């Protein structure tokens, strides 16, 4: 996959599971990350990554976002790539999301520039 992409940058955008509200010990619905939805929308991402990734670059996006086309607005500025673009390569080896994450992690580590969206993941994705 790295060979096919050539010189690329990567971003890890964790949304799906972290956007859910959970009840606190008093039974009140709360978000663990109140600004996550806003901070991980394409319009916000474009502004935040512009200082590190110039327009026209290939951007590999690793995400658990389930909405098809969610990151499409980024295509105005970047050439987008996802692990799903490589299904013919991945289908024989990916049996679960843990394996997919490991492949995506290798892709992120091989990027010229790698941007994380959640501070807590710094230790999880350290090389």
C-alpha cells in the first residue's frame, strides 16, 4: 500500500465510538469528548492541518467514521486515500478491526507527516 501511495501524509481521526454519550454515576448523559464532533469535521480538519500538509498532497485517512463520504470535503485540497481503497490487498489478511488497525498503524508510521486527533492516543501510536 505504501508503495502504491508513494510519498503521502496521514491523519488518524477517531470519531465513531468516542462520539457516543455515556451516563455518569448519577445517570446523566454526558459526552467524554464534548468538542470531538466539531474538531473532527472535515471543515475543521482542513484548517488545522494546513500548517503541516500543503494542498495537493496525498492524505491517507485512518478512521472509524462510518458515514460514507464524510471526509469528501477534504478532496478539494488533498488526494484522499483510505484502507478501503486497497480492499483487494487487505481482504485476504484482515479478519477483524484489530488487524485493520495494525495495518493502518503501519501506514500512519510510514507517512511523511502523521497527525493524530486525540491527545490520549499519543502513547498508543508512539513509534
